[in-house]
């Protein structure tokens, strides 16, 4: 019995993968297979659907909603860049200058998660309202004209996305920056490197795993989001997530909605692979 256990010892680590593997199989692979089958069906909710292998629905869906696809990826890239520009200084300050209040600062970063995503977005709508706290104050001071507004514009949608997904950028950046040995930066300074040169040659390269992870965690959900565009946007700011949601729930057009979902996932996967190749994912994992 003992000898048999020793021979099977190599399989023990793989047993820990079983719960997660079953979870993914039941709640990801199976639903994806069902959605793939639905995307190739024809019919209606009243007459029923039949699997007719209608692959033509994919190019039709892409051509019909190309504008929403492009707008979603445009917003996603802008949001990722803005969260990186805002989040990196935040994560850097917490990691290198946080001191005793580091945990409090991290709590402030994740504090919005204690509130519902929809409530946070609704609060952002109140802030950006024409006579809200921000614009109303600026108009009262004469800094903005009375007819100026941000709601139902791309700026309001992007602002909401940046606000809601900023913690997803800050936390991975903080983890990467926190692991950097400060003696490496000190060594660069001893070798007559300025603070900016030490940052470019030491801190930034070592923090690239956090930049990569934070970019993915921000870009992927922001591209598929539909809540911010619904609450803060208009018909001119509709994203592909809004189209998929309406096709499923309002029009009961399950095949087209499923096809759009697959196209969105495929496009995101391609962009992620290209991004990983550009930043050098092999170097990130090996470092």
C-alpha cells in the first residue's frame, strides 16, 4: 500500500486542479458550447430554434454592428491608458512612500468595491449632471457656460469606466512595485543615475508584470461593459455590450447575440495575444 502511494505521489499536485477544472468545465466550457450551438441556430422564440449550422450569421453580425465593436475597443484602449496613467503614480506612492498608512491607502483603493457597481455608476451620473456638484459649481463660478454638459457623451462613459475599473489597475501595479528590492534603486543612484533614469532603467522594467496584468484586468471588462454606456451614455455611445444585452433580453434574438459574444471574445483574445507579444510576456513570466 505504501509503495503504491509513493508511485502515485507525482499525481497529488494535479489533484488540487480537479475542483477548479470541474468548476471551469461546468460553468464555462459547457455554457460556451451551448452558446456556440445557439449561435448556429435559426428560428424565433415563438416557433422555436433549430440547429442549421448558420455560419453566415457571424459576418452579418460583424457588418451590422461594426461601429459598436470599434467604439468598444476604442473606449477600452482609452480607459486602459488613462487608468495606467492615473494608477501607476498611486501604486508607486503606496508601495514606496506609504509607510505606516500603506494599509489605509490600500483600503481606500478597494473601498468602492463595498458599494454596488450600479450604485457607483449612478453616483457618477449625479456628479456629472448638468447642475450637479461638479458642473453646477463651475457654472456658478462662471467657469463654464450654462449650456455645457457631459452626460450622454463619450467623456461621461469613459469617465465612468475609468472610475469603476481603476482599482483593477492599481492593485496589480502595487503588488509588482512592492516586490521590487529598494537596494536596486539605491545601486542605480550610486552609479550616478538620476531618479528619473533609475525609474526608467530599474523600477519601470521590474514593474512590467503589474502593468501587463493591470492592463488585461482593465481592458477586458471595459470593452464588454454595458452598464456605464447605459447609465452615462446615449445612442451615440452604445457599446457592443449594450447590443448583446438588448439582443438577448429585448429582442430575444439569441443566435445573433451569441454570435456577437463569440466575435467579441475572439477579438479580445487576438488583441491580448498581440499585446502580450509586444510587451514580451515570456520575459515577464521568467522575470
